[in-house]
C-alpha cells in the first residue's frame, strides 16, 4: 500500500488524465507516487480509479473527482476539498487542454520552474522575454495563512508575445497561485479582454520521485486564435522548459537553503522550498 509515503504527498489531489481523453475504450494505465494506477470510464460515463499491484491485481478503489477538464484522484485522505477556481464558471472563456508532457525531474522542480520569471528571456526568447530586457523587478511571495496557499504577486515582465492572441510586445502583469504543493496556476493580463486575466495551469503527476507527467491547461479570453494554434503555442513553451528541467541537478528539489545560491529574482523559489519543508514533504526532494 502507500503507508511509507508522508501525508504531505499522500493527501494531495492529483490529475491522472483529461476528462476528454479518459474514454470507455481507452483506460489510463499509469503510476502515481510510485504506485500502479488504473483509471477507467464505463459506457455509462462513470469513472473508476484503482490502485493496483505491480502484477496488475486490484488493491483498492481510490477517490475520484472530475473538475476543470480533468480526472483527479488521491492515494490518501485530503483534509480539505480540491481548490476552487471560480474562473471556470465565467462566460466567454475558452478551455484549452494542452496535453501531457513527460519530464524526467521531480514535481517540485517543475513547479519552481513555472514560478521563475528570470528564465523568460533566455529560454523563451522572443516569446515570453527578450534581451536586453532581462531584469526581474521586485515582487512578493507569501503564504496565505487563511487558505494555506502560496501566492506570488506584483509580478511584471516585458514579453514579445505573451499569449497566442497577442498582436505585439507588451508589459504583462502576473500573479502565481500554488494551491497545493504540486499544482500551480498563472494569472496573466489578457490580450483578449481589458482588465481580465487569462489562466495557465500545470498539474504535475509524479509517476516516480524524478519522473512526472505534466498536465497543462489554458483558460483564456481569445476569440481570434484557433484551438490548434493555442495548443501549439503552449506546447512549444513547455517543450523549451523540458530541456532546462531535465538538465537540472540534482533532479530532486533541494530544500536546504544552503544547497543552491539564490538571487533577488528567486524570492518565489525560496518561499516555495520553505513551504514544502514546513509541510513535511519528502517525496521528490533532497
């Protein structure tokens, strides 16, 4: 069973598949936190998720949720419900399920990279950043005591093409939300609706400590771009990130503050690692 996993990892909700891809003729055979998992949809639409042995025998049925375009499960007993995203109820938004990208690194590395503004000009050149506009202006990273979520606020960055629908370069406002250790959502100013934010989210599914399937979505105000165009734009961004992520060493995320030398731009990383340590996370960290 899963008794050797710490509650901080065990009691999270994790995505295992998009709702549209979990069909009655296509079960999802995968892993979660090192355990074999099978997700199936019946002909009537009911979803069942099981934890199995390595030989394929059923150990137990797992909790299941369908929300935000995905199928979620947990190996533990979460003390609070899945986090709320009210933006999914707003009219005029388009949901783009951006597929699954397998990355050979830890889930913490993936979330930390998602929070990092400083790599934009160097990894996503002429898209999310460009030289010589490389400065990361001061921003705030704080744990919200009431919700237990990590928020990164007052972020901004010059971007040649902030979203698929962008018609030119712009200074873009950012907010990051980490509602649970291995899930993150970006809110960035929308080119399709003045004063609104588009959402980009990542839900790393830890197959093993240093191997993840990353599920990604966009929820946008965009009446101009094709679904395929938005999908290709976002997948291109994450393929660039994968190269960097798979070359970071160690693959497990170090939580010792002396392990890696931070800079002023690493405020979010410092707070994120401190949060994981305080939660007692051991899976995928060094």
